[in-house]
C-alpha cells in the first residue's frame, strides 16, 4: 500500500487524476471503476479538464460504477447514474454503451447483481478501481460486517450511511437499500485508488490502514490487496 498525504484534497485529486490519465494514455481500452460521493468530484473535474484540453480521450474506455440506490431511476437526480452523467460522463467523450451502473429499478434485483458481476468479468475485470470511504469504513455500499467474499449484491444501508447521505435527498425519503459491487468484486481490481478528505474520515482511515483486518471495518481489507494507493488530506490523516 502506498500512502500519500497531501496538504489538501485538491492536491490529492490532481495526483490521482494524473495517475488515471497516465494509465488511460498507456491503455486506451482501460476498464475503470468509478465511485460517487463528494470525494471524487475534484478528480472528475480534473479528468474533464484534460479532455477539454485535448490531452486525454475516453473514447475506448469502459466504466463500471460501484453502486446504485434501489428504487431510483437513472433520470432521477438522486441516482448515482445521474450523478455520473452530470459530473463526468456527459463532459467527456466516453461512449454511452460503455458506461455501466447497476440498475436499481430492475424487477429482479438478484438477477441484476449477477448480470453486473458477469459484465465486469466479461470485460476482463477492472484495471483501476476508485474508492471513497464512508465514515463507518464502508467501501461502495459494503457496510460494516459485510462478508469479504461477496460479489455484487443488495444491501440494507446502515443508520450511519442513511444519516450521512440524507443530505443529498433534501429531507425526502432516501432509499434504504442499494446494489453494490461486493468486497470480492472490488478486490479483483488490478489497482485500487482510495481517496479520503476531512476529519470525519480520520477514524475510519486509521482503523482501515493500521488496524486489524476485520469485516466490521470493511476498508481494512484493502491492506490485503497488492496494489493500493491511498491519497489523504491532512485532516483525514490526522489520527495516523
Ligand atoms: C457513499 C458511496 C461511497 C462513497 C461514500 C463516501 O455512500 N456509496 O461509494 O465513497 O459514501 O461519500 P463522500 O465522498 O460523499 O464522503
């Protein structure tokens, strides 16, 4: 694991964006795993900037997102599909058919999980998976006590996650369930980039990077992956 501690999140985002850009230039058909939340926004802005300056093309890449809420359609502004369109996909030259996000509106959610996992495997797996981290150490929507063996599956969101993410739902009822790539799916990525910003992530970062590897702290499993870069700002690194 490579740990990079920066003065601020802007620097982390720029460095992580550079790492993505370098990989895409060397591997134009890269398969990339993307994340949602506030953490990757500056990184996505940087990737858009590279594209606008004609320094990078996404035309042949394939994207898989980590997760999606259950019961929210792609055109609903609260969906992760909408988030990705708005914050990345509609601003770069990625092909629509290469943007994959679990379908939280599927009438057969179990089948949707299987379909998604098979699609990742059919694309020969993810080259670089981007991750944020929840305040309780979740990655994707793999909440504490999730099995490390799981592939894409349906989860009940924890009270801590419901509280943290309710701000995005403007007091409207937020979904209680999501589809997420499992820990096993995430660990199959050849490289993982974890970004964390702010002191509300400091405890989870300390426990995940220096504590015991345990399902009660899902991100701790990243210690077992051979190729992880962790970018932290000072606040997220403050307890290390
Ligand atoms: C969300 C997402 C995660 C994300 C995390 C942190 O619930 N499912 O993929 O990494 O929570 O979000 P934020 O970056 O807004 O702190």
